[in-house]
C-alpha cells in the first residue's frame, strides 16, 4: 500500500465523516416539509400535538386527492374517449377478429 492508504482505509478508531444526499443540494423543493412545519411539527418531540396529527392527516389526504385529479385530467386530455372513438375501436377489433 502506498502513503495514501491511510486516507483510503481509515482505522476503526478514526472518526468517519458521513455525507447525506440532502446536504449536497442547495435548493430543495419540499412542500410537504413546509406544510408539516406550518402545522407545528417538531421532529424532536416524543409526542406530537393533536393539531400536528390533524395536519399530517390533512396533508396526506389532500396530496392523494390532488394527484387523483391531475391523473384524471391527464387521461382525459391524452386519450379522450367519446362515443365515436369507442365505436371506431369496436369496429377495428371486430375486423381483426374476422381476419383470424
């Protein structure tokens, strides 16, 4: 091993420095964390208040509701189904079945 071996393989008594991925990003988009802190969430508290519990519940249900609406809108505009489209698809499937 060379003279840099101590840098590559620190001894077990040495203090190793850990780097988290969150510390590497200067700008983070964290709407849930902001919402949690608005409700009074304290990460060091052993027991959270009832207001915090209600805030967490509201955040989790609101997030799912918003995602559901966004997905429904994407599906509606990306693949709009109406009577004409369904009839065309049915006719195409009938042609394919007859061709077999």
